[in-house]
């Protein structure tokens, strides 16, 4: 097999999604650098892949990258895999790939499924333009991301999901979201709605992708605005703070927002 780094996409859930080329590559290379050798071991057992595996994860990637690049320069073929999906996409691998580029050693890709693209297709939201923002961070970053008017995609953990939905209800109440979980697995599910509609969801399990619909070109309806006003006024410490948040979330002027507060106070 030609020496080089082989970036191999692996299934994001259903092991049957692996390609024949991926199996052939993993069998033929000299070493498999895996995010978790135990996870890669399950894949190897399923498809009779006997290649030696070594760990490459966020805690050791920088330490072993130079050694792997030297091995490839010396004629070895090394496959890079993450626990699921494409290495380097919110997974370890970026440092090694960049080092290989800098060293001018051959790099090949064996494509596989990615959760972000699969979730985007499942959402039914526009796909002509989208921005992947990686793992969801916090409300401050969300306010910056909300300036992106086309489709947005995040990865999120089940433990943080309810808090994230609540933050989206405050920052982007006019944009529907799709919560896509357990893609390709038995309990695959897509839940779509406005953030405030989804705040009462039961606790979900599994790997989750959130797809945010593009911002609407039309203004919010009076009914939608009044719903937000009632929600904010009930929890606000003062009319001034309530008016400021209403203005931010609905696009109303501060004076109009204050009128809404007084009317609903």
C-alpha cells in the first residue's frame, strides 16, 4: 500500500454504513491511529481488521504527531480514525493532518458519514448555505452566531440541551430549531419547533445535533411578540430591563417595547 496518511471516515452509529474501501484501507495500512482504541476495536472485530491500533486523542495528539509523520516519511501507511464520523471534524486529527501537509507527505481521504450533514438533510431546512459552529459554547457566543442569517449547525450534549434550548429561546425565538439525535441508530429522532415550544422536552439521550433554521425575512407577528412579552415580564426584575430584552429579541424599538411592558405589567 502506498505510504501516507489515510483519513478514514467511520460510521456515526450503524456499523453497516462503513464503506468497502474503508474496510480495505484499515486492513491494509501498517497502523491505525484511533481516538479510542476500544471503540475502534469493536469496528475491527466486526470486519476482521487485525491491524495494530494506537491511541491518538486530544490529550496526546501533539506529543505523537511528529513520530507519526516520521513513520509516514519512512514509508509507512497510517490510517486515522475517530470514534465516529470524519476525523478532524470536532474530533482529534487536525494537528496530525496539518503536520503531514507541512511535511509534504501524501494524504488521502476515505470518505464516510458526518453527523452534521446528515442532521442538515434530516432537518428539512435550507442547505444552499450553512455554517457549522462546532460544539455549542454559551449564550454570549450564540448572540454572535445569531448574526449568521442562514442555517447554523451545532453539536450538543444531552446534559446541556435544556439550558441550550432556553438560551436559544432568549436569543433567537423567531428561528425554528431541529434537534436531531441518535442518527442511524435504533432511536433516531428529529424534533422540530421554535425554542420556546421545545423547552419542556423530556430529557433526551444520545448524541445530539442542533440545526437552526435561517432567520425569517419577515417580522414577527403580534401574537409571537406578545407571547415573548408575557414570558419576559413574568420573570423581569424591572420594567426597564424587560423592555431592553424585548427590544433585543423582537426588533421593536425600546419605546415600543416599554409600552408593551406597561400594558402587560
